[in-house]
């Protein structure tokens, strides 16, 4: 079972159950963004969690194996066209160099890891219209001097 | 005075003072990321703040005007090559579709605004290595049904 | 049923009925451009409207569900080659910076929303040759100062 | 005097006068979008109008000549990165095929001209936030059968 | 029947008859380039001509309908690799700006229409090697001053 | 004197004289498209013609030498954005495969030369709007069988 | 039978016979590079040779017809990634302008034809390691002065 | 002295002397293609040859040093637009896979070196039109099995 | 059996056996990176090794033949999006010119062969976190002076 | 002093001294690849080392400051054209997926860091031709499960 078939299988079971990603994630005991990315084939999920997920959704051990495979990550579009995804590309285009300045001032030369990294998406109530809060949390990695 | 000359002028004054973006931002009364993006020519700064900034750095009114101009935003590179900036591109490539799924579940069809939007960069102390925390906060904009 | 199958099903039913998009839209109670974009898989249609559309065209509830899904939007071609679609790309290339100047003068720094947005296509009779009138109406979104 | 020098000259005079594009356009007797596009070097302005414009701004006859030259149109970026300009690209990506369907149904095979074409930008007051209204008006050109 | 299946059906019938595009076009009463482009799915052919074409080739009414559909035009390759097609790209690269200069001098600012447009391909006998003569004939469209 | 300086020199002299490309070409004894392409640096002009051109325009022998140099041809934009030049790109996109079919039927496998090639631009009067007639005439080159 | 199926059929028969391209070419009476390019669908092979080829390999007349069709030439990759093919791209990148200089000096303005053209690949024995000798032979085509 | 200034210096001296690349190469004792590529900044020329070249052309030792520097090779255009250079790109597009097949049959898996490599350009007299003969000679490099 | 089917067959057998690439490579008697690249269709494996591999995995002679075919190498993505593969692209972007400087100083003008080349991946234990050690070993190839 | 001026200053001093990168690096007490990348503007060099470098080369404190700035890294070319640098791109294209497989098997899901990373270039003597040995050593970073 490849990642594509895995995603379709999980999506169908999720639709049957009528569960949200948050509800599935709660049963697996992990963050909803991580669980979603594993189910969409962009992260590998350790077997112990894959077993909880498939138990909850009533899926076979093949899905556990497929979830555990290290995937080829990323997409085919260099510049995304979907408006929601594009906004993150735009933020990088507009604020990328500013964030670079600030991180270098606060930490020195290095980067924010995108591997030792977590991502949260939250809803913030606001009378003028609710807000999406995306929190990225990555280890600072200083460049090695050698 | 165009944006390029404006940035060079501000950078030189900043180096002379030996101030960080945080210190400058505190004197202007705005967020450091916003102040940096205005100084790098990616945001327009209202004159009332521009005057505080130039007063602090000892710069002319021309800089106030240049800061107030609405800039052509974004950069020339479709895919960034700087490792720090690239990591944000990578996050969009790897987690973009997951974030899309979660936002649609929590809010319905629409996007997180990149305009009615704020961005913070913080340092989180951690014994295993300090962490960079980037918080994006944008108004949810539902697609209009017409 | 994915968006592709949904579009094919609707197109076949539309051809059988011999209805135009305008006639279908009138029965749904929405604008023809919006209805077309939902049927082509570029917008999500709320179930209450999807039910009217499928009732009119004699289609199943699966189509209602498929119409309600939030789609991956946009197309694969960065620069369109179809001459009709290309003209809109050309307008952006030739007049984009002018429109930017005018909007900034009239509204300040910000953008016209493409989300809180409607689009109309009308026919204007003209003895020298009828004219296409495309009206875009989007909320102005000022950049947040933070 | 090439187009680049012409734009800089006009921009400086405009800033000195403190006039908006609307005010300049009123003195020239043409639409503000057209006048802006001519001043930015994307349209050619007939000499009779160029003379009014330079008279108002106190500029030389060289500017009249430069405005009359047929320019190389368009910009270097295939996909714009400025958020305001990008929204028009996004509209073409998301609604382009829908507009194509509607125009073909209303007019048959052909296109909306981007040459025999006018473009207006208006402000529509709205208690929930003012709106930008962009109206494109182009002659329908049917494909010749030969 | 989509355009792809339509093209295959026509090509098979054409091969069976052993007719050239010129012979088919003569029976339809249209220019061979136009007939070919309609059969390859790049133009829409009005039903009255589609009926003559299908009558001659012994094809069904489905083909008439498929020929009448307004197609998505153009190809996937931004720069063609086929040597014959590439030469037209090369001509535009090498002589495009010269043709622009000449048309502007002869007609003023505007373009040659590619819609109200005909294209002929002829063979010119020449003792030093026969020549291909391609004649493009498009209405001049002056830019509207508004 | 490089090609860029050569073009500027010729353009200035041409503007001073107030001559069209047709008038210059008549004095040189060559086709206006060819003369224009040589002056824009896209063709090399033999010295005997370069001398006539510089004599007419009152230019130095350096210009004769610069005109005679074999240039690097073509432009930097893979897809042109100028609307007039783009229409030729669009014609290749839409009709390229049809022209290929017709040429192969009339001549066999091979191409129309873009080197042993002439190009004419003419104005055809028409009560419904004058027309641009572009005639390309290239030697047919059959593929060698070896 | 399209070109793809044709190539597969020929490759299978070639593998069954255990023949090299050189051995097949010898039976057809043409150059191995030409025969290979025709079998890979990049050249059209006249029927008289196609019949010899199919007779030798025991293939049907359909293959003869498929070989005779004028193909869409070239590949999808603008920059090849296969190391062997890339080296020819690299040679053009590194030595292309030098070859241009030399050809212009020896022949004047014009090009080496890639149509009236032959290509040979030979093995040259060498004690320090055998060498590949690729010989390109194309008619010089002078630019027409018109 | 960088490579750009070096090329300009050599070109000016070459023009003054009125020598061809062949004549210069004869005095240096190397192949004209190699000498041209060194002078255009695409190859490094050992000092012993650089001294002969500068002695012949009457140039300074700075030129010898500049010629000896290992250059950044290749050009900025991924797909060349100059017709002469493009033909080599086209040959790779059309015949690249055939050459790959033949080399693999004659030599096994590996490539023709573009480093241990020579390139010659010759003129072959031919009553039907002289021909350009380009000979590439590169060491075969077998892939290492490890 | 093409390379794609070959890879799938080997991957399935490898999963059944539960062997790592290292264990398979040990049985074949070659380096794990080489064996993996051959199994993924990026290298050709001589039949003597292919037979050992298929014997160990219990696969047919067809797999031996498929492994021996010289493949079209490389992938479709010009810039990789998978984070692990991207890091090697980043290293080339950031350190490519430095490595070029060092190699030229140590060896003169030339390159490191990617053909007469081996690649090793090792695990280095480290109390601060184990390290990946990638060793590339390629023959230096000096540019030929001719 | 920006990075460009800094590189030129260092290169001139290095040429004057006649030192290799290895000799400079020995005086600074760091690896030659790192020192070269800092001098080429691709790494930031801590002031304590920058002072040793400038003391050795006889350069001013401005160079120390310029070396310490965190640079925008990477180059403008997505695919390098210089043959030496391209070979590293080719290695990533051909062996990238194999290295990914091996690292995942040896370490699990994660990447080799390009930040906590060192790079060495060595010369290995070999009677059949000396070899370049490039050793990359990066910390393994496991993906965080959250």
C-alpha cells in the first residue's frame, strides 16, 4: 500500500466516522497538524501511534506500515496556487528577510529548524472576526564554525 | 529618496548607534518584525511612527516620506536560496496542505489573511537548545457566496 | 466522488438539459460565475445551494457533498495559454501597477480582497460590437500596523 | 528621454504639486487608470493630452514626446509577488475558467479585447468596510471562421 | 466525446480515406489551416461546417458537437522543442521587436489581432528549392484612449 | 561601439530626421523589416548597405562596423509580455501544430527556414478596420536521410 | 499505432534478435544514429527503408507506417538530467559562443543547419582510454539579406 | 582585471590587428576553438600560451594572469535564443537519446567526457553549399561499480 | 520489464525478507549506496551482480536484465522539495563556489568526476547526537588544452 | 563595506601575498573550505577569527565587520552551469534518493543537517589519476513527533 492509497483509505474511513482531524488526533494522542500531515503522506508516523489511529478508524495493519514509511515530502508546485497555501508563501516573500534579521539579532548566525519543529493551528475568538493563530516552534541551530 | 536608499540610510544609522531592531522598535512603539519590514522596504510605516524612528536615529524627513510610501513587495527569487528563509518555504511545502485541512475544519472555506495579520518572533529558552517561536496571527476571511 | 468526477457528472447533466449556466444559477439562486466556479471545482458550494442544484439537474447527494468540499484552487499553468484567459493575465501585466497606484491613493496601504469578493460578467450592447463587462468587487483590506 | 526617466520626472513633479492621479487625470481630461498607466510607461498618450499633462505639471516637451512613444509593455515577473497585484493573478487562476465558460455562453467563441478596453477603479462605501470596484470593459472579438 | 477522442476519430477516418487536409477543407468549404486547427482541437467549428466534415468522412453527430465546443487553446510547452514549430518561436524572438516598430509606425499604438485573424500556408515553387509562404492577416486594433 | 550604443545612435538620428523606417529602408535599398532588425541589433547588415544608411543619417563609420557585426540574437524573455509581440507567440501556441500538419503534407518531413527567410509587414485597407498582413517566406528544408 | 507503441514493438524485436543498432542499420542501409532516432520516434523514416527494417525484424506494415509519420520532436526536459545527454548541453553552454565566433569568421552571418545535417558516433581506440568521436555535419545557411 | 575586461581588451586588440581567431591561434600554437573559448572567458589558458598570445597582440601581463584564472563557466540562458547556438540545443533535444543508445551499445554504461575533450570546427567545400563540420572528441568514462 | 516495475518487484521482495539495503549489499558484494541506486533505477548493475541479488531475493532473470539496462538518470524536479534531498542542493548552493576555489587550488582547472566516482554514507556515533558522514570520491579530470 | 567589496578586497590581498586558501586558513586556525566560504560571502566569520585573517593579510577592521555579518546565502542560478559545481547537482539528481533510503534505514526519519555541518576537500594520490575526496559531516536531526 503506497502513500496515495493510504491517504484515500484514511479519508474514506474519516468521512464514514464523521470525525474531524482534531477528534482523530485526540484518540492518537498527538497534535492534529502532525496527524493530518502523516495521513496526507507528508510525515511518517511511528507504529505505536499508527496502531491507535487504525484501531480508532477500523483500518488494517497495512495502513500502519504505510504510515511508518519515510515519505518523499513536498509538492510539485514551486509556487502554490491555492489561496490559503499561497498566503504562507506570500508571508515568506514579504516578511522572510525581516524574520531573518530578527533571528540573527536574537540568536546569531543559524536557522530555525524545520525538523526539530512543531506547528500549531488555533482559533482565537475576536468580535471583529475570529483569527487564525499559527505557531511555529523550531530549535535554533547555530552554524558550526570548523 | 527611493526605498533602497532609505534602507541603506537606516542601516548605517542603526550600525552607528549600535542598536538592535528590538531597541529601535521599542522607541517607535511598534513590533520589531513590523519595524524591520518597514525599514527593509516591505511595509509602509505611517508618518507618526516614521517621525519617532527618524528622531531616534537622527535622520531627515525624507526618510519619513520614504517609509510612508506603499512599496512593491516581495522578492525576485521564486524559491529562496538562503537557508533561514528557505525553511519557511519548506514548511509551506511540507505542512501547507495539512494546515489547509485544519483551517477548513475549524473555520469553513476561506483563508488566513496575510494583510490583517501580525507576526512575532520570540526566543524560548530550552536546556536542549533554545527555540525560535514564530507566531502568525491573521483574521479568518470566509469566501463570500454570491 | 472527487471534484473531477463531480464536474463531469454536472457537465453531462447540463448538456442533457440543454441549460446555460445562467439558467442553472437562476434555479440555485446564486450568481452564474460563482455557480460555474463551484461546478468546475474552484469554489465550495454550501449544501443548501448544492441541494437546489442537484434537484434541478436530477443528480445524487454525492454531488452535493462533492460541491461542499473545500477545493485545492488554481491551475497548473503559471502563464495561461488560452487566449481568453490570457487577456486577464495581460491586463494584470500591463495595468497591475497602475491599479496599485490608484488603490493606494484612494484607500491607503492594503489590497482588494480576492476572498470577500464577487465577480460579474455582463453583456453590454454596442452598435460597434457588443462589449464584455467584468466587474470585480472586493473588500478593501488595510495592512495592520502592529 | 526614455520611459524610465519620464516616469521619474513625472513622479517628482506630482509629489511637488501634492496632487493625486485623480486630480491630474481631471486636468488632462482622461480616466485616472489610463493616465497612471501612461505615466508609468505602460500606455502611450497622444500628444494633445500629453501637452495638457505637462502644462499642468510644468514639464517640458520632451515629456510629451516620451509619453507618445509606444512602450514595451508588461513586467519582468511572470508571477507577481506584490500582494495587491498578485490578487489579480489569483482571480485569473481561480475564476479564469469560469469566466471563459460564461463568456462563451453569452457570446460564442472569442475573447474580451484587452486593447479596445477600459478599466475603472472605484471606491464603494460599505458599513462593513469600503470596497474596491474594478470594472473591465472590453469589446467582444469573435474568432474569424476562414 | 472530448476533444482528444474527437481528434483521434477524425485522424483515423482521414487515414482511411487517404485524404489530405486540403482535400478535406475543400469539401467543408473552409481554409485548410482553419480546418486542421479545429480537428486538432485548437478552434471551434460551427455546426454547419462540422456537418459537412462529418458527412464527408462518414462520422457521427457526436463529432459535430465536439467540434463546436470552445476549446482550451495552446499547448503545455512554453518554449516548443519541435524544430518546425520552434522556427516560429525563433522568428518572434529575432524579429518581434522589428515588427512592433513597423506596425506602430504604420498604424499607431495597437496590435495585430490574433482573433479577427486568418492564416494561410502556401507552396511557392523556386528552382533553388521550393519555399513555404505563411501569410498572417489580422485586423489592426488601436488601443482605446479613455 | 557595441550594438546597444549603435541602436541608440541610430534612433536619435532617425528622430532628428523625422524619418520612418520605410523612408530609411528606401534609401538603403532593402526591406524595412530587415533594416529595422539590423538597427535594433538583431541582424547583421553588410557594409555596402551600412554605408548607405550612415550616409543618409549622417553617422560615422563606427556605425557601419557595428551594423556588420554578427549579433547574439533573441531576447531575454522566454514568453513575451508586450501585447503586440505576444500575439505572435499566441499564434504559434494555437496554430503551430496545424501549420506543422499542413507543411508536412505539402512538403514532407522538414521545416520552413528562419534563415533563408524574408518577412514583410503590410497595411491592407478595409472598411471594417484596416488589417495587418505579415508574410513569412522561408525555404523549405527537407530532413536529410543518412 | 502511435510512435510510443512503435518504439516498444521495435525494442522488443531488437531484444529478441539480440542485434545492436549498428547491425540493424547495416541491414536497412542507413546510418545507425539516424535509424536509432527514427526507432525512438525522433525522425521519420521513408517507407522504402521502413520496409527493410520491418522485414529484418519480422514486424508488420503498421510499423512501416508509424515510422513514416513526421513526429513531434524533442523532449519534455528543458535542461536534461541524464549525465550523458547533459554533457552535450554543457558543451553548448561552455563552447557555444566560441563555436559561434569561429563559424561567423569562416562563413559569415548564418548558421549550421540542424536539418540538412548528419551525425556520426564513432569509437576511437586510445591506450589511455578509448574515445567517443561525435561528428556533426550541417550545411551552412547564410542569412538572407532582403 | 576580471574576465569581462580581459575579453574586451583582447577583442579590441584583435580588431586593431585585423586578425581572425585562426590566425591568433596559429601564433599561440593551440586550436582556434580553445583559444576563442579562453578569450571569451570560458576556459583557462596556461601562462606559457597566454604569454604567446599577449606578445602577439601587444597586451600586458595582466591579461596573461586573467587568462590563467579558472572561470565560472556557462551562460545565464537555460535555453539559448541565438539561432546558431540554439541549433546545438536542438540537436541535443532531437538526437540526444539516440546518441545515448549508440554510446551505451559501443562502450557500455558511462559518458563522453566534456573535460578530457576537444572540439573542432571545419569548413567542408560542397558544390550544393559548403558545410560546417563540428567534431567532438571526448574520452569515454565508464561508471565505476563500487 | 521496465525500471519502474523492476523497482517495485525488488522493493516488495526486500519488504518480505525484512532486509536492509546494507544486508542486501553485503550479499551482492557491493556498496549499499550503489546497490540502492541500481535498485531505484539510477545505475546499471552488471549481470554477475544482478544474479547474486536476484538469487538472494528469489527473483527472476527478468530482473537481472532490467538491472543491467543503462537508465535515463536524474529526476523531474529541478529543485528538490524533499527536505533530506534538498539539504544536498543547499550545500551546493552555499558551498559550491568554495569547493570550486579549493579544488582549483589543489588540482588546477578541471573537475571532480561524477562518473569515476564512489559515494559512501556512514553513521558516526557522537554523544551530542550521531552524525551522518557522506564521502564522495571522484577522479580529478583536468581540462584538456588542445 | 558590503560583502561584494569585502570579497574583492580579500581576493586582491590574497593575490598580492600569493597565498593559497590553505595557507590563509592555517593562519586563521580554521578549515580552508569554511574560510573560503566566509571570504566569498557565504558564511559569517566570528570576529576573533576575522581579526586573525585581517592581521595576516594586512586588512582593516571594516573587513572584520563585513566578515561577521550574517549573509544572504546561495546563488542566483537554480541549476548551476559551471561544470565543477554542476557535478554536485548531478550527484544529488542521480544519488539523492539512494542516500535518502540509506539514511532513513540507518537513522530513521530525519535529515542530515546542513547547518551543524562540516565539509572537507582532500587530495588522494592515485597512480591512475589523483582523486578528489569530499567529506560531508552533518548531525542527524530526527523529525519531532508532536
